[in-house]
């Protein structure tokens, strides 16, 4: 009897330690998400997948109204993205074009409790030691999927600020599918804000243009399209009808997420010249799969293994009136 | 012999013993039959509503139906050699997968197969720049943005050197 009690006690202690460790990991995630939105930083990072490597500069500043972010390529053709409060501009054909404008609730997005619980039910989260990245000490955190359906993630978070300094997406053999890593980074301090200034942004005179095509953003709908073979752990997080650059008609977008990765399904009327679009293509961890179904062009995009975007897309059907 | 097979299924054999036995199962059809029957029994006990009969055959069929996407186009000769090499690798791997599958028949096995196969699949085509808008629209709602911040947007505008 006494042995039994001792054993139970031991088990309890073990369970507590486990729960404690999990809590620490979840706390880390909250810190990382907070830091991503609420830290001023400027740095250069490398993005790599397959035999492709490119360098980019990112500047992120926090203003009283919201955050501003500029991402520009340092290799190859000029590419630039500016983001501010759900609005996105992109450098296309030698000028900045507004590509999207979505409603954002709250000044700064943060991790939702349901996202955290989805995360911990689909992934084993554990701390994996300390490493140095871009001259800063970091905490390494592993997200190991509980099944073989999704990629594993490994992140390196700055121990002081929580900023993500390196992130890798890993396949089932621990091979790197894609990774980002800062090579140089300034956190806080004197960061170039000359490009921010309210005057330069939409609706305030000169500067970045507002596009009537995209300005109205997305509206929440119930499209009637359903996915039958949704992989375990994925839940619908959004279903909207949205304008999309270069499309004549609004596009339906349905987003599913397991807390860490997501799959979007886009549904639009097929205009007959889609012969060349069928099939699977990829870029780093993102896979894209197109198909024409009932006079609609359907596209699945997600940072999930190729098999999963195919499975999801192949099970899309119309269940409406 | 039956005792050994049962021990193997329970994961109680040492690695070298297991390898020898697996070898024998592959060569000797009677042993192979025993092996299948044992698994069938196990399946029935575990999930009577869903019974696999000769799973290995079905796995092999599915593997053959899998598309082999080869890219980029334009280097025909090299590609052919690679295709042959890859299909050789794939069939070797298929044997491996079958052996592995038999070792752990579980409800998740089929989905894990998906992952195994995606690892075998030759690199698929690069996402075309004209699809960047889909990537951008997806990125906005992907949770990766909460962690990585704007850095993950690099995917939406990444270029490839063989684009031009």
C-alpha cells in the first residue's frame, strides 16, 4: 500500500513537471508572438529552400496607431512589400501597388487562446537548448507534430526580447524544407522611420496609392463549398469573399489551420484558359495545387506537405443550394 | 518460428534478430503467410470494423498510381536518367515502406505514408510568379505571421533564377 502511494506521488510529480514544462513553452510562444508585433527592429535575413538562397532587409517599427513594416529584397529583381494595419502594398511593374486591405481588429494582433490550444493538441512543444544566432543568445523551441501529416518547426527566439531570429521547417526525416535566419539585426534604438510618417500612407495625400479594386477588403460569407477530407487537427478559421488583384470577380477564400500551419482554398469562376494551371507546384514549405471543378478554378495553398494540399483539394465539393 | 514472429510484432526482438527474421519472411512464402495472418488477427482484435487484407499489395498499387512530377522541364536527357534513377530508388523505398508498414499497422499508418511518399517525390515544379497573389492572400491568414512577423512574406515575392 505504501509503495502504491509513493508511486502515485511520483507519478503526480512527473505529471506536474510535464505540465510545467508545457506551460513554459506556451509562455514562450506568447512572448514570441508579442515581440513580433511590438518590437522595433531592423535587420538582414537569409531565406533558403532547395538550392535557392536570397537575402532581404526588414524594418519593423511600432507607432502609436499600429505597426509598420517594410520588407525588401537585396538579391535579384527589386521586390518590396509594405504592411500597415491589414493593408499591403507590393512593388509591381516599377511602382507600389496596393494588393490588399483587410479589416484588422485591435491595434496589434495576438495569439488567440484557441490557437494555442490547437497548437498544443497537434504538436509536442519542447525547449531544445540555447544557441547563438546573429550574435544574440536564443532559446531553441521544437514543434514536433504528433502525427506524420504535417511539417515540424524549429524556432530560435531571442532570450531577452523574444524576437524570432531563426526559423526552420523540417520534413519527416528532419531534413530542412526551408529556413530563415537573421545575419544582422538591430533591436530597438535608432531605427529609420523616414518611410513611415502618416503623410506617406493611404488617404493622406501623396505616397502609397489606394486601389479601389482591393480597398474594400473581404466580407465574411457562407459559400456553400466544403472540404470532406480535412486532415486531423485542422479547423476552419475564416471564410470570406474577397477581391483579388487581377481577378474580375471576387474570390472565395476558406482558411483552415492547426494552430501553426494553414491551408487556404480559393474558389473562383473558371474563365476557360486554365489549361496550363493543373497540378502541383511548390516554393519552400508552401505547396500549391490547382484544379478545375464544375466550371470553377479551385486552388489550395498551404505550408503543409504536398500530399496534404492534394488530399484537401480533391475533397472539395459544393454543398450549397 | 511463430513465437518469433509474434515477438517481432511486439517489438521484443533485438535489431539483428529482427533483420534476420524479416529477411526470412521476405524469402519464405509460408513464413510470410504466417506474418500476414498474425497481422490480420491483430487488426481484427484492435479494430474489427476495419480489416486490412494483404495491405502490402494495396500499398504497392497505390504507389504505382502516384504521379511522378518532374521539373524543371527542358533538360530532357538528364531528366530521363534521373527519372530512371529515381524510380529505382522509389521501388527500393517501396519495399522499405511495405516492410515498415507491416511493422506498425495503425490507423495513422495511411496518413504517415503520405509523408513518406512526399519525401520520395521528385521536386515538383516551382510556383509560378503569376500565383504570387494566392500566396500573399494565404499568408495574411496563416498563423506563421504571428511568429515570424513579416519575414514569412518573403515567400510571396521570392523569385527563382530559372524564371527568366
